[in-house]
């Protein structure tokens, strides 16, 4: 009987201490989301300016730039998958990976080879566990991405894109990342990075026509310099969105874990009380029974 | 909003907003050399070289911004400077960026 109470006490103690951890992680995630969202917003002027410039150049001059032209036949595609480094974020990484699997499936059914580029330790271990190869992986700061990483990723993808198929190059690049819609809604999504479809939805508020620019040096060189930056900026934007999503997912997961722990503590407390009461009752009835036995003799 | 005869300058870096305001002139270094932009300049889109660019605001001190590459566009007195890394008041080194 006494053993039962001790078991419940231990369970309550351990659940209380894990609840503290959940609580702390929830608070950390909450405080970082704000920062992550500010960074998403802070990267916007750059993205807008670069989008505007790229659409200006590509709409004015009839340049056949390798980055904007569709290749006739696509035989190999690269996919960049953004997941988190750490777990404890609910289904965040799992749903991004599921989205990626779906994309792999589609690409393969179209007869394309798939090369995987990964961001985040979760994606790395997912691939390692299944014994599947990947080209390159970046880990270390998925919840606070740096532009430097985006630049490295951009350079790696770009060099792979510019190679010939025979040398292992790819003809298409997709990015799988988790879009941050709101604190409660984050959706895994796919975006085609290359060949570029210059989307200018972000600059629609400027109704005026794009001005006729002079270029310095030549338009081709300007485009050469602009496009890699545009790609970096889009990768960086995806990374920032993914980071905000990761933190939001972690906050939610930790909140529900904390709530569950509270529930468990409540349940164990009740069970402990019942056990204690049962013990007292038994002790009493033993005493009464003993007294009765003495009286009877 | 910049009034007539002033430039409306906006400087942005990859991950943050740097500076914006009205200015009299902007001096920048492009692949072809130094370029000075005064109000009424023709629309131009140019590649920035790594180095310093200076902005002379309508009010206040001359502003020197160190950049390590990027581009800038000018159209109807609106100058947008887009730098990979930008730092007000000096040159950009990889460590400080």
C-alpha cells in the first residue's frame, strides 16, 4: 500500500520537473517568434527592391539568360528541403518532409531524377536513417538563419544548375519550406526556384509602369549580377519564414505538452490521494478488527 | 516625401533596412567608376562595387555607407540602394557585417 503512494509521488515529481522544461521552452519560443517575424518583415524591402529590378531588366530587354529560360527537357531536378535542427516542435519537420516526399514522388513519376539538398538536422537524420543519399546539408541555425547561409545555399544550387546534365547538373530547382501564415497556421509549401518565374506580386501597389532604365554596365551583366542575388533573397526569405514557422510550431507543441503534464499531475494527485485514503481506511479497519478480536476473547 | 529637387533615398541591406530620407546628392562606385547622382538623373540601374558610397542628406551630416556589392536604381528622383551588407559610417568587412 505504502509502495503505491510512493510510486505516485515519484510520478508527480518527475512530471512537475518536465513541465518546467516545457514551460521554459514555450516561453523561449514565444519570445523568439516576435524577433523571427520582425526579421521576415525586415528582409522585405530588399526582396521587393530586387524583384522590381529583376522584373524591370527582364521585361525590357529581350535577353536569353540561362537562369530565366526553360530547358526543353527536364531530366533531373534538385529539391531543397528546409526542416529544423531540433525536435520538440510537433509535426513541423515531419510535415515538411512529407511535403518533400510528395514532391519527390511527382518528380519521379515525370521521369526526373531527384537530387536532394537539405537544411536542418532533422532532414539529415531522416535521409541517413533511410540510407538515402543527399548532395549537401546545412545545419546549425535553422531557428535564426543568417544571410551567409542563404548565400552558400544559393551558390551551391546555382553552380549545380549551371552544370550540364552529363556532369551531374540539374534543370530545375524546387524549394520545400513551411510558410508562416499566422501564429496558428503554418503550411508546408513548394516553390520553384529555377528556372525563374519572375513574380512581381509584391510590387503591384505601384501602378506606374517600370521606367526605361539605362544600364551600367550592359544589361546582360546587370542581370548576371542581379539574378544570383534574387535567388539568394528568395532562399533567405524561405529560411526566415521556415524559422518563424518552426518557432510557432515549437511554441504550440510545448504548450500542449505543458497542458498534458498539468493534466497528468492532476490525475496522479487524485490517485495518490485515493491510495492514501485507502491506506488510512485499511489501517483503521485493522485496528478496529484487532480491538474487536481482543474484546471477544 | 521628397519635394522637387531632392532625391528620395532608400538604402536596404539583405536582412535589414539601413537608411532612408531626402538627399541632395548620392555618390557611388559602380563597375565603370564613380557616379554622382543629382536630382533629375535619368533612370539607371547599375551594379555597385564594394566600397563606400556617400549620401548628402538635405538635413544633417554627410552619410558614408560601406557596402560590399549590390546594385542601385534611380528613377524619378527615387534612389534605391540595395547592398548585400551595408554599414553606416565605414567599410564592411566580413567580420563586422
